[in-house]
């Protein structure tokens, strides 16, 4: 995939990533096995996020363990996790995060109406009180870099301490990931895999 992919992509009129996805030789056998496994599970090719970030071999393996403990193995319900990630993707303008988690959100039980309402934010009238709080948390962490006292108290009435920690780390992690993906210009996969 290396440099040839960048050339073909640029010739096709698409924006080329700043760092192209790596093949097995660039990301190593272990990272390739992880990326390939993710592709097989999704009935597609290895995800660009894995084959790109996998180029930093050791950091990738540490990151994938950490990320997996937030999603899909976190304590928050999966549909709520995906709702939060989609709001972060919207707030950060991360096309990759949005396209990937739009599919994952559907698999986790979000319906199309909810997914489209994410872009409207917590003000959309159809949200439950709990979902409105979660979306507000994503927005407040994005703009203020922290959850303020009033919102914290409202969230703490819904979530225990462990889930409050996870909520903050989930939002912060996907903000960081979006900044990385946007800077590297990782491109969403073309095929519908998930």
C-alpha cells in the first residue's frame, strides 16, 4: 500500500493522506495481524486507521489496548458510547471518525434519526434527558476543555464514579484521535464494511 497508494489516490482526484496507510512491511507482522483481523471482522479490508497508526508499531499496540477498554469493552452502554463518539466526530470535523462510527452506531442500536440528530446537538427536542446530558458533556469538554460543576452534578445523578471517569476519558480520547486523524488526513474506507 505505501507510496503507490498515495500516487494512485492523488491521480484519481482524491485528497491523499499526509501519511499513507502502511502495508505489512511498514507496520510489522503483529500490527498487520491486528489490522487484518479488524478488516475480517468487518467483512472488508484492514481499516486505514489501523494501517496508518500501525506505522508507529509500539505506540499502536499500546493505543489499541487502551482504546478497546473504552470501546467496545467500556462500562457505558454501547449505544451511548457511539452517540458520544459521533458528537465528538461532529465537533472536531473528523470525517473518518464520523463515517466509521456512524456504521458502528447502527450496529450498537442507534437509529438513523438519532444519528442525524447528533449533528443538531443536545438542543434537538427528541433526545431523552440522559442522552441530552451526554451530548452536553461532549460539547462542554470540546469548548471548555472540562465539564463544569452544574453539568457534572447532573451527570453524577445518572452515572456512578467509574462511568464518570470513563465518560471523560472517552470524550478526551476521541478528541485526541480526531486531531490525529485530521492532521494525518486519514481517509475513510470506500467500501461499506460495518
